[in-house]
C-alpha cells in the first residue's frame, strides 16, 4: 500500500482548500494532511471525553486515547462542563495501568 487516500471532495470544499493552500504557500496535499491531523486530534479528544462522561474509561485512559497528558485532559473537563468523577475502583485501575507503563 502506498499510503495514498483518494477521495472525491465537493467542489466548494476544493475551492476552500485551494484558497487556503495558496495563502499558506503550501501544496493542497500538505494542507489536507495538516487539516486531517488537526481534525483527528479534535475528534479523538471529543471521543475520549464522551467515553469518560459515559464512564466507559477512566480519565487516565481518556487522556491516552486523546493523545494528551492527564493535566491537559483535566483542563478540558470544565470547558466542556463535564464533572470530574473518581472513585476507589478507578484509582486501583489507574495504579495498575501506571505500573504497566
């Protein structure tokens, strides 16, 4: 596999990409890669926080899923109006997880 992804984008979206690629003085492929990386990071953060909010993962695990530090994840909670939840079972799980690293 070459790592290439082919996608058909709507004309209006392609015009936006061309506009910004020109302004940023990069080729369209470079710009699309940057946009996708930024979008994926936002998506992972949203997904991880949703999993945490639904108590499917600990905050530690959510931070790992999002690819950020525990401190960064903690800082996101009030921004998203998510209540910090932590109990003894989660502490045990986090300790086991930390020991495995």
